């Protein structure tokens, strides 16, 4: 079983795989299907880029949570004045000099209920030529509660819930991308195997053609066959060489495509040798149930999961926009306890004295017409309905994806049996033609034509087996189960 793990290191996803190809060795790279998948996942740059998206989404989630972190504040000010004032009793002018020093520290916090709480401690020192020094100490508590717009956890926690859903959606997006990468690697691997097997068939055909030519030439020398019989045998040898050139080119093309997916940084010399060691063995005895596959796809496809999460995010957005249409009405309460003295220490000791202050009030505001809030609400509600229709359409598309994949799998399954049967009959036909050629009732051309049919049948049998393997990969991808069926897992982010 292969194991794929996404882990977090310094806030960045790292795809950790203990795989090291001996790129300095001149021997061919032996590559099984499992190793190809793991190496491809390790070296795929697109996947490495996609791995950052959940990290970024998780950072936005923390950003939204940070709105409700408590905030410490402190303030200090010092002022002096020198003014000329007029006495109310004598109407004479006099000069007044004074200074004022203020300092305050406190903590404030927003709460999901729509409440803002602030607690503070402040001190004020006043000195002037008209009055002696006075020290004032105050402990205050201010509570502001939203009564309409911004009231309650449902609307105030919506942005956090949306960020959480976005983080989860990004994981499903990463999962879908990973499945696509795995499918591309496996399909390319089997196409390379098919090209390699085709070369073996053509090489075998060339050997048979050369052997047939030698036999024809030897029989011509002893007079059993006319001279013109050699033309058909020589043409078959030449055609087999042509087919071998095309087959070798096709295999080289698939090799380059596979290496680009598995290890794109290999040097050209190292790309020349590759040995795929996984055989194209197929088991056509099982036939998946359509209803089960459709149900599995509806539950597992990452696109559906992602769409469902974004639909829930849209529902939360309508909660925010609907609340945003309400007027703003704030209830505020400001409580303070004050102590007075002519020294700093005594002012705080006198906080239990009679000095206090209380302020209670309401503040109301509402935009006339409220067109912006109404428009935002209409957009959110319309996008929500659009998302519902899009999700329903996606479910239909997934259903037909599965049906088409099942149809292709069934076609490939039947072709495996049919191509095997055809190849067997072609072998019998070739043997019969060779026997007829031996007794002089068939020509070398008859044998050559039958040999070509057998080559085509053998290649068709290989292609049918690979087509079945590819169709099964496509079905697993349509179901959204390819990762689990390969023993892989995309682990959640550790936060």
C-alpha cells in the first residue's frame, strides 16, 4: 500500500516521500506503477503550488478569528498653557499658567454577541496658578451592545465560519488536483507498457518474417518454389522493419511523457533507459454496480464536496447581508469610579469615596433608502440560488460521468475477451497457412498476409488490456475514490 502524507513545516505543506532514484547509474531505471505514482507526486511542481492554498486559507481563518482577540491600549499626554483671563468679580485681567498630565491603560475586546467591552484605569494631574495641584484617579468600564445590526453570534461569527469552510474547500480542491495527477501518471504508465509490448510483438514478427524469407530462399534454390515467391517474403520483412521503427518511436514518445510526469529534471542521457516492471494484468471477472458507483461518486467527488461547502458559505453570507439591512442601534453604558487627592497615591486610595459617573444612552443611525444594504442582500440571495442550481447541475454531470465511465469499462472488458479469442484464431489460421505453404497449396504472400493479421490481433489484445486498465482508472476518478483505492491519503492540516 502506498502512503501519501501532507504535513506542515513552518507553515508550508511538504510532500514527504522517501524516494531517491539512482540517477547516476547507467542501468535502466526500473519503474513500477506504485513507484511512478509516488515519484510523480513528489516531483510535480503544479501539485507543490496547489499545496500552498490550504495554508493560505488557514491563515485567513486565523485572520478572522483575530478580530475577537483582546486589545491592550495605553495613552499618555502632557500639556501646558499660559493664558490671560478676566475675573468675573472684578473685571480685571490676570495671567493664568497651568499644566495637565494624563495617562490611561486598559483593555478592550469585541465579543461575538455584538458587544464591545472596555476596561480602563486613568490618572490626571492638574496644576495652575489659580488652584492647587489636584490628582484624579478613575477606574472605568464601558459596554456597548448592538441591538439591531450586528447583534448576535450568528452574524458576527459568519466570517469565521466562512473562512473555515474556505479552508476545507481548499483541501478538497487539493484532493481533486492530486487525483488528476495520479490518473495522468497511471494512464501514461500503461500506455508506455502498451507501446513496449507492441515492440515485442513487432520484433517477434520480424524474426518470423526473416525466418520465412530464409525458408523461401532455400526452397527457391532447390527448385521447390519459383523466384517470384521471394518478393512477398522480402516485402514482409521490410514492412516489419517499418512497423518496428514506428513502434520504437511511439514507445520513445510515451517514455518522454511518462518521465515528464515522474521525474522531469532528468538529463537527456538518463531518459534513454526506462524499464516498466508492472505487467498489464487484468481481472475482468468483476462488474461494478452502476447505482453503487453513482452513490459513491455523489458522496466522494471532491468537486461536489467543494461546491457543498461554498453553498454553505453562501448561506452564511445571506445571514450577514440580511442583518446588514437593519438600522444601527447601540446601547452604551459607561461606569466610572473616581478618587481625588493632591497626590498620586492618595487619589487611588480615595477611589472608595463618593466620586462616580454613570452614562447610559442609545445611538441610532439608518441610511435613507438603504440601497447599498438592499443590493448586497439581493446579490447574496441570488448567488445562493445560483449556487444551488450549480450544485444540482454538478450532481447530474457527475452521475453521467460515472455512467459513461462504466460504459467504457464494460466495452473494454468485453474487448479483452474478444481480442484474446481473435488472437487465438489468428494463430491457428497462421499455422494452417504455413502447413499449406509446406505442401505447396499456399503462397508466401498468403502466409505474409496471415502473419500481418496475427500481429494486428496481438497488438489489439495488448491495447484492449491497457484500455481496460485505463477505463478502470477513469471510473475510480469519476467515483472520486482513486486516492483511497491506491492506499494514499491526503492528511488534514495540523494547526
